[in-house]
């Protein structure tokens, strides 16, 4: 079962006008899952939506602990998989992997989930996640001049990533992830992911090469750091934090920058998936001491160089400028 889960999770890499945001936050005693877990509130198709299925999941898991496993699979598919397959297929890869996750990370670990759930849905904390998300969303609109579009799902998944995107404007927060222990641990990457939901609808360049990946991620890193420095009251929020690199990894980047730059110059127009993974995947490292997802800091440096040449507010140009033009106007290849 775990081999099946891990096989499909290897496929996943971590990673617009808003009228309103919706979330269902209800509390039940002991387990803390929603009072009406079957109810769902959604906005219109062009709004940024939060769809909370975590409480529906827990209600069903707790209700069907003793249910025959064959019947249980059908119930979970009908109630959880089919209505939300856009996020499950993107995160887990298939219905069979969803079945395995629901059994292993749901039924067999129900007490851990019930305990974890109280960290976010206790009486005192109910509504905090929505409030924090809404605050970040409003700050991002003010900072960038654009509104994110898409969906956010709150769910209990395979505990492999904290949050991320699965394409087509669909993002999720996996509350099962061990590092998601409190509100700050969840919201640190909200500006980064919201920036993707802005960029994906503002930038019309259709290239799908290494350069696109680096600029997309690099701008998200740049804006994430800018947001926390200006709006989040974290003037000391560092580039390493925004990249999710350790300080030793940052040092290794500096020591190997010429090598990294040459590798980028030789591959930035490549559309080969393995080459793109060498820039975008956190599990692929160019050298043992370097961090994965090296394209994130390359993209950040491109944006930084662009701003140095074109002015402090010029990073906003990147939302509507072609990738090769951004690279050219950044002077990055001349370094």
C-alpha cells in the first residue's frame, strides 16, 4: 500500500478577480469535526474559493471505522473522491492511491487525525485560518495590484507536502503534514502560492521551458519575501526562509554560483521534463551540498537583477511580460 502511495506522490512537485472567500468551519465536541460535514459553500466560478473538505473527511472516517472495507471504499469515493477529484488526482495521481491514502492515513491513523484537528478547529481557534488567509489575500491585492483566482482545498492527505499547487489554479493545504502544527507554519507560503494564482492568469506567454519555471517560481519567492517584509511585520524574513533553504544551502549556492549559472545558461530553453525537474524538484540536486529546486533562486536572481536595472516597482512588469524579454531586460545572462 505504501509503495503505491509513494509511487504516485513522486509525480507531485511543490510547487484573477476576487469577490469573496468562503469556508465551512464547524465544531463538534471531542473530535472537532464539522457539525454539518455534508454542507459545502462555494463562490462563483471566477472567485477565489476555499473549499474545506477536512471536516467532512474526519466525520466520515470516524463514522465508518467498523464499516466493511468494500462498502467503506465506495462511500469514500462517492463522498470524497468524485466531488473533489481535481485536487485528489493532482496530488495523489489516481483513485486507487486515494483509496490507499484514505485507509492508511485516515482509518488507521484516525486518533492522530482527531488530535491534529484540534490544533486548528478547537473552539478558540475556529476561524483563525480563514482570517489569516483573507488577510494575506487582501495584502497581496494591495501589494501586486492583482487578485488571485482559483481554488484552495483544506484536506487531510498523504502528509507528504505542507501545501502546493496541482495545476489549473487549484491549490491545497494538507493538514496531515507533520510540519503543519500551527497557524504560522501553514500561512508562511500563502503569498508564494497566491502569486502563482495571479501569475497564471496575467502572463499570457505560453512557453513551458526551464526559463518559464524559473521566472514563475522566482517571482513567487520575490513577492513572498516582499510581502512578509512589508505587510507581515517580519522585517527580518530572509531569502533563505522564502526559498525554504537552510543557511548552509545558501552558502553552498554562493560557493557554486558560477556552476549554477553555467548550467542555467546551457539549459534555460529546454522543455525536457528531466531537465526541468533538475531546476524545479526539491528532490533533485545538482551537487550533494546544493539545495533542490535550484531554479527558485535562479528565478529570484533574475527578478532581482531586473529590478536593479528597471526600478524598484518594475517587478510588477513581469506579470505581463514574456519570459525571454524579462531575461533580456534583466541582464542576467551577462553576469
